[in-house]
C-alpha cells in the first residue's frame, strides 16, 4: 500500500511513512486507498484475528508483512473490553474501555504498535545515527510513547509537554524514564509543542544531524492500530446483535476519532461517530459553520484534549471532505465544558459505582445530553480513554472517595522523575536534544 501527503507530495511506502512521520512538504501521510471489508469477511472475531486480518492489507508488500502477527501480539497484550451499561441507563449503551495498558490510557495501543514497527525497521537501516522520536503530548501520548520505546537500542525519545497543563500523575509518567528518554517541559500550550516538533522535521540542520521520526498522531502508525479496536468492537457487536455500533469519542488532536472514521470507511459495521471536545471548540464550530479556524488552546479539566488546531483535521478533510460531507457521513461534533464534566463525574459515580476520567466524562455527557431519545435508542459505545486514577486531584474531590491506582500505574509513580524546561523555540529544542 502506498501513502501520499495531504499537501500533494509524492506517494511513499508504508515503511517510509512510519519512519518519517511527517511528509517533507509538511503534510500528513494518508493511504492512497483503503481496504474494503464486510463483517462477514471476519470468520474469527477474536481480537487478535480481527487485528491481523484488518492490518494485513496495509502491510502487504512491505518488509513488515511477515511480522504483522508478532507486532499485533506485542501491541494488543492487554484487554480492551466493551462493557455493557444498558441495564443502568435503559438504553443500548456500552463503554469501550481503552485504559488497561501499561500507562492507563488509550495511547498505549498506538505507541506499542509504532515501537514494534520502528524497532524492526531500524534494525534494517545502516545509519549510525540513533532514530530520534519526537513527540508532542497534551498528557497521555508522551507517557505511552516513553513506555513503548524505553530501553530499545538505537532509538532516542524526546517528549515535549506543556508546562502546567498536565495532571501531576500524567507529568510523572512523562518524566520517570531516563536512559533513552528525554522529557522537556515547554513554556506554552500543546499547540506550541506540536509546532516545535513539526518545525524540527523541516529544519535542514536538525534533519541532517538527527534521524527524526514522530510518535504522536501525526504518524499514520498511530492511527492504524487504533482503528483495530473499533473494528473489533463493532464486528463483535454486529455478530451478536445484528446492528451497527455508534461511538461517542473524546478527541483532542483528532487521531482517535479519525481512526474510527477510517475503520468505518473500510467497511466495518460502525454507525454514527460523535466527536466530543472539551471547551476547545475548534471542531464543533467547524461542523456548525463550515469554516475552519485553528486557535490557541485553552486549559480545561480534560487536559489531554486541550488542542486548538488539531493536526488530524487536515487528514479528515483531505480524505472525506468538508463539514457538510462529514455530516452526511454520520459525523457530528459537540463541546462539553468543565462545569458539565464535573457534573457528569459526580452523577455517574453515584449511579454506576465507578468514576470517569475527565475526558471519558465528556463522551458520556455528549451521549446523554446532546443526543435525542431516538438517537439514544440505537446502540452506542462511549469511549473511555484514560483511567480516572491519572486525574485524582480532579476526580476524588468530586466523588468524595479515593480512586484505586492500577498496579502498572503505581509502579511508574514509584520511579524518580526528572525533566528540563525550555522556551517554545527551535533553538531551545535543538540545544536540549540528546
């Protein structure tokens, strides 16, 4: 399969897109075409079998084709359950729990997949320079990438996060690695971090000195495995109930939501897709007006979604058209503010006896308050993207109780943490690179 740049650059192999991350013209790589499936194509609906069958066409003819089963096994080594809440809400509602990985966030899937791919490709490249993975994070991506690449020979990881814009436990996850992982606190917002990474890719001096790649959701290698859990959930639900499953997805840089759109476009039995943002309203305003305008991000309780100019909007519009076309495809976008997030966490802790993280709460609020009764009578899954224990300073005062810390997260919190502070300038980043 070939991939092209959203800005018109020439088509490249999947290997090149994975290693380079960003196209030389500044565009994002997208498949020239998508595979076509029907639910009946999947004889075995177990997660491993679906993952291998879904991903195989993307890797056909590549150096990774024979390794796809091993890559899937490295990636999907923890559960991604679809939990039934129908009895509690008197509607066909499920929760797709994506927080059971080593850093307790959905980003573990894409990060582990990309690490499995790049470590195999790097072993074949005769280049004395370490592969330098640059990642801008609004909270969860950096920890997942650091965990996935930590200790892998020949690969350095540089994590840029916005100073004061992530939770204390998120920051600890970003900074507790050492060895081949460098953590940088940037005096600015996520968009400043993202701009620095993109600038580094197009800077001739840095690109010559370092073999740079990206590991946040500008890299197509993050989106492909994330499409898998939507494929698995929708196929299993359709096989059992004979209906398409719709998804309400918390979204910041739009990668996780775009992964669902890609799976749907490839023929998976996915219904409507609701893109849920926090008070950063860029995407909902675009759907409402048809006019896209990136803006500076604002800080919210759902900090990992604090993105004012989401990169993957470029991919979404390139592949599927503008706002009206997207609405016709069954997409919509809504915004949930901090007051509504608090309300949802507090209310649901009482009626469900579990807590949402602030991001997952936005999706539940959107399903409950933005959809009408007719829409909620169809099958939906709210996507839970992170464990609430990562946001204990927000969640615990709202529910009046402590949130148990998953063992893997507890292990990370016991590690010492260290980071450096930089200004949001390319010179500062260059000086801090290992």
